[in-house]
């Protein structure tokens, strides 16, 4: 995720510790004005991660491309979770034509 500005060391440490305390977060990498998080979608979403970033004082990138990317990720995660929760498609055990 792009941030509005690079973080100082104090906020960087606070973000890292806050995110690593969350269930499902496996790794946090902060470089310059970007935060990378490896997480388990079944336990946490990017939207929840963004809320923690805002709570500790980080400002997310506000450009249209940043907002579009975050929106796309939110929608993709929602679709993936819906697909995982959907019952399996019924199997049609029909013999092949002419058999």
C-alpha cells in the first residue's frame, strides 16, 4: 500500500508491532512510502489493515490510482471470500452421449 508520505522510525515501529499483533498477519515490510503486508485472507482483510494504519497515524496515498487499487483489492477479496463460502457445484453424473 502506498502512503501519503514516508514514515519516521517511531511510527514505522508502531505500525509493524500493531500489524503483527493482528491475527492472520504474517509479515510486515515498510520501505520508504510503502507498506507491504503478507496476510491470511481467511483471518483478515486489507480494509482491516488500512484501519490500523490510520489509527496509528499513517496516511494512505490519496491519489486516484491509489484509491482505485485499494478499491480493486477490497472487491477482489470480497469476491474470493464469497467464492470460498459458496457450496460446491452439483456434479452431473451422466453417461456420455452414445454410450
